[in-house]
C-alpha cells in the first residue's frame, strides 16, 4: 500500500512549482542532456539540487519535511513534463492566492496561508 502525503506537503510543493516554474524547468532542461549519458548520476544531481532549492525557498521545519516536499516536486514535474496529466497553467490558477506568500510553516493543513502580521490579520477579518 502506498504512503499518503499530508495535504500541507502537497500544497507547499504545488505552490513552489507554480511560483518557480521557470527555474525548475531550466533545471530539468539542463539535466536532460546528462540523462542521455548517465541516468543515475542525473537523478542524483537533480535530487540534491531540488533539496537545496526547497531549503532556499521554503522554511521546512525538518529535513524529513524538506525531503518529502522535494520528492513531491519530482512527482509533479513528472506529471507535467512527461505524462501531461496537469498543466502549469492549472497549477498557477489554482494556487494564485498563495503565490508570493511564504511557503512552509505559514501553510496550514487546510491550505490557507496564515497572516504574517497583525495588519494582515485585521484586513482578513474586515473583508469577511
């Protein structure tokens, strides 16, 4: 039986892909030439670069969470580039509300971003 990823991991990974699509696509394009020579080496380099990328972009509370987010990014990129199950436009449209907001600890289990300051919290209560 497969392991189920928590919703927060999925939302964080999808938001990273939607926000940083150009960088991730460039990484995959550069490593595609290396895959022709040595597929295993290209996979290891891709994995290490994605882990560092998640470290820089998101505030993962632990190494385990960082690795799970990076692993789900690999799966999403595979679905977009090779299987064509989803498109980047769908991701950007669905996660447009989270684009530009902090990723990681700021994402709740419900998928909504927590207000960073008291001003944002007051604005959100006024709008409701």
